[in-house]
């Protein structure tokens, strides 16, 4: 029986040895798997930090370019503001003065007709139209005697006098 006990005890040792051998193999595989995961994570981390470093360098370059571009735009705006101020404060050109004088002369000659059209007549004002010089205008005729034809374009006293070669007063 002793022999059987030894052989059964040897089988238990063999089983125990197999169990711990298998367990050790599992742990070795698990260790290798952990090491490979660690290595891959480390490689990913290094790649990530390298890409961040590249990105920060390019962003710094882009920020510098944006700063220079914005600075140039601000200078252009300031220059434009100074030019605009100078142009607004410059004396008017002779051509502009002539245009302005002619415009206001035309407005002054048209005011009585505009007032007549809206019903504001002033008896002390005289019109500078052909009707004021002895002729008659379509407006001075009663509505029943007016024709349905459009009237010819009106000319100011200044234009009429230029046609005759004289000066307008």
C-alpha cells in the first residue's frame, strides 16, 4: 500500500506540477500580451506627441502670418482713413464748383413751377419760362384746352440763352 500511496502521491504531484506549469505559461502569455500592448500604446503616445509638436509649430507659424496680415490690414485702413479725411477736407475742384453752381441755378429756376404743381403759388415771383416772356405754357391753359400730346421738354433760361448765344441772367 505504501507503493500505491507513493504512486498516488506522485500523480498528485504530477497534477500539481501540470497545473502550476499551465498557470505559469498563462501568466507568461499574459505578461507578453501586456508588454506588447504597453509598447503599442507607447508608440501611439510618441506619435501623438510628435504630431502635437508639428501642429504647434505650424500653428505658431500661422499665428505669425495672421499677425502680419492683420497688421498690414490695419495699416491700410489707417492710410485709407487719412486719405479719406484729406479728400473730404480738400478744397472743391473748379469742375465741382461749376456743377454745383449750375445745379442750384436750375433748382432756383424750377422752384416756382414745382410750387405751382403742388398748389403753392406766390404772386410776387415770376417764372423763367417762355410763358413769362409773353408766350403761354400748357400749364397756364385750362385743362379742357390742353392736348393729349406730351409737351416738349422744358429748357431753363440759361439753356435758352446759350442757344441764342447770349448770357443767362
